[in-house]
C-alpha cells in the first residue's frame, strides 16, 4: 500500500490561467472600465475585476457562478494584484448592468412581447473584439444571423414553439464570434421586429466603421421588411427561402437543371429571377434539388425531389458557389453548442430576462476571448488548436501545478512542467 504524505504548500492546479489573466489585464481591463464606468471609488470591485472572474471561471471548467466560491477564489488567492469577488458580488453586478426591457405590441393580435437590447454591453462586446484584434476598424466581414432557443424555467420566461419555457435571443456572429445579441420573449415569432433588431446591429457596425460584406440567415429572416433592411446595409445577402406552395410550384416547373456535387452528395441546381418583394429588385432564387431515395416518404411540397432555395442579390457567383457560401453559416450554428455547454448558457443565473441578457453577453465575451487565446501562434506547442473546446484546453494548458513565490523583491510564478510555458509568457 502506498504511503501518503500531506504537504501544506499553496500550489494551484490551474497555473495556466495566470497567462490568460495577464492577457486580460493587458488588453481588456481598461476597456471594460472605460465603457461600463467605474463601479466603486473605494474598496469595492470594479467591473473589470468581476468580468475577469467570469472569464476565469469558464476557462477553469466551472459551470455556474457559485463555482467562483467553490474553487476559483482559493485558486487565485495568491495571484499578485488580483482580487476575486464572491459569486454574490458577481450576481449583484449583473443586476446593476441590466437595462430595461422594450415592449412591442403586435398589430394583428394585440399581444405584447418584451425585448432586451442591452446597448452598452453590445458596444462593449465589439470594443473587446477590437482590443484583441479579432475585428479591425475598416474591415469587411461576412455575418450570420440566427435565433437560439434557450430553455430556462425563469420567472418571466415564456413558452417557446419547442414546448419549453425560455428565451429566444437573436444572435449575430462573425467567424464564429458573437458580435451582437438581443434577447426576446421565447414565444415571440422569430420574424417579429427582427428588422428593428438588425437595424440596430447595422448601426452599431457603422459606428465602429465595420463593413458588412455579406449577410446569411435561415428562413426565419425570409420576410419583405427584413430583406429591405438587409439590402440597405450589406453588399450581398443569402437567406434561405421559406417553404410555401406558390413558390414551390414555380420551382418545380423550372427546366435546365445542372448536376453538381456538394459535400460528396449529388444535386441538381439552377436559378431564376425573383421579384416577389416590393422594393427589392435584382434578386435571384438559387435552387438545389436532390431526388429522394427509395422508400423515402413524399410530401406536399417536394414530391419526388427535396428542394432547398436561397434568396440572394449575388449575380456574380455560380449557383454552386452561392450554395457553398451559404453553407458556411453552419459554423455559426456550432456557436450555440459551445455557449450552452462551455460558457454557461444552459445555466442562466437570474430570474428575469434583462438580467439574464447581461449574463448571455458577458459569457459571449468570455467565449470570444477564449478564441483569441487558443488562436495565439505558440499555443500549438502545447497541442492546443484553435478549434479545441474548453475541456481540451483545460487539460492541455490550464491544468498545470504552479506556485507564486516572492524572490528578489519580485513575484515569480513557478510552474511544475516540462512544457514551454516560459516561451508562451515571453512571446505569446
């Protein structure tokens, strides 16, 4: 039987988090306090300290804010010039940062729906991406828009069409990074006031001199008022067309199909002019179809083929190129899986939508900063790849024994590993 010796030394199991926090302090701390303002003029915690703790919580494998008290405060207690607030302080700060909901009334039904635009935090979201160089003023970007349905049995949560209580935030991403988020009642139709949401997003991008090259979205954005806003603010757009009988009857009457291979599957494609929306001209509908396999059930719309249509104002790309460009938005859908499982969206901490919107945005900032960290060139020396999930990063980089010591009037972090942590600190 092995002998066990207990050593009462202050060694942290998460030595790698110190590098992440050094980067945070160098790049983001001042930006956060400038945008959000000074929270305390005495000994209270500043917003930068609170948000830093949220970032550290997720990158050390935490799931809920209570994990700050459970392990994070003790793990970071020896880090110089670092104060870690309690989970109660973090939750109070979330309440402080919450803004009032905006209530809209549907003209047809008279029903009311709450939205939360969180304008200051959305500005901070973009400011932090600029601070890390993930966005550049004057740059041109492809953006993706979608709604995420978040299950949350909260006081003000409404029942979604998926038959659970929750919220349905509209989320804009660029290259897998969240750049804008508005929360909304879970029972609101995805098209309801979406044009206003997108208008606010486009105005924010213009304020930071960020140009939108192309806009991609699912069929929830296939509406005349939405398309008009998109056309006025982008170079090109690609929106999945909604399935309805009149359109599909026209599609099925088309001839002159071209056979292509997309994703190792054979399809037939073609396109034709689209003039159905008033005030939206020079558009085309790109159609792909695939013959159903033996035994597949026929339906009212498709018949013997499965059809999918993309509405676009791009006349330069071929039909196949339009489809391939649109399909890149699949990477944006992976963002929601990451946010739910790695960055706390599955465990919203508060009872009200406006406060939970703050948490959604702060955790989106944490996810964006994580992408910055894992994309640093020297991370490959630790086996870290830009596509790694947090759990993999935790094992490969964060989880390393370390101890802070005071020597020659300097604070020195001793890391007990053969990996080149000295290089990542020097050149990372």
